[in-house]
C-alpha cells in the first residue's frame, strides 16, 4: 500500500550545521508531498509542500524538491538554529487524506 | 484567528469506559479529518468528513470507534468500551478544500490514556 519512509532519529546537530532529513514514498500516481513540523508542546504545522514533480517547496529556510525519479522529498536547511528543534513528519496525499512517516526528531545544540 | 480546537486535552479512562472527544474546526472549513497518533509514530488516518457527510471511515480500527459531524461543523469521535490499545493522541484537522493538496490545519490533540 501507500507508505512514507523517513530517516530514523534523533538527529543531533550543532547550530549552523547543514540539515538533511531523508524521505521516500511509494509511487502510486503523483501525490502531493508535504513536510509537517511539531514543535515541543504544539500541534502539527505545515512547513512546506510540493504538488508536482520537480516542484520545490520552501519556507523558513527549509527546502524540499519533489523527485519523481527517486520517489523522494528530502528536507534540507543550510544552517539550523536551536529553535528548529522539533519533530519533522514527511507526508503524502492519498485521496483526500494524508499518509505520514514515523517522524524524525531533530535536536540542535548551541 | 481561531485555529482548530480540541477538548478535552487529556483524558484518562478506565478500560471498558466510553469516551467522547470533541473537535471544533476552523470556521467555514468543509473538510474534517481524525487521525490517531501512537507514541513515537506518525499520525494515522481514521476518518474524513466533507461537511456533514462521512465519506471515508476506512481507518477506524474497530466498530467501537464512531465519529459524527451532524451539522457540518463540530465533530465528535466516540470510543466505546475503551481498551488499552486505544491509548494514543487523537488529532483533528480541517481544510478549506477536499483536495489533498490543500493544507490541513491540525488541532493540539487529545491524549487518551486507558488504564
């Protein structure tokens, strides 16, 4: 069935380090792809999205490119901050619902 | 503006009790979703409403789970005869469109603990 696989965490980085969180999805059709973020004590928030192949979603310095050939949607940020510490979820659209990965904990140390 | 709200935020139930979880979506949002999030996992879809119509309930784990949205706004997720495996965070989300490319706005969740 449809699934989303993302790299296991926790990922621990120093401030200003480069971040990559890998995400791959099973390819049935051309789903919309999303990254959601959950900050400590808060609800899930949409971070960025891409709705077709080769689209790049970006927000708050984060980017992800919809790669149809590798069925991937990896999240990147050039220079992380302590305030980026959170749980990041990759998701794909399926019909009218979202299918989520298991989440990746990011910890940024000052 | 007001986001999605859920109540209660925390619920402790003895095994076998019935519980009701409430979701107030963003005003005017036609689509409403319920997800279940187990500890350390991503949310898993339970059910979907478009206005008052429940169009997809394929994710409900058993017939003990029931959801309704009678007037196309507030929704209630009911769990009968709770079991320990029902312990999870229950998330509600709403969207302005049934198209899944539109953003779903999530509430803070209700953490259910069954003892």
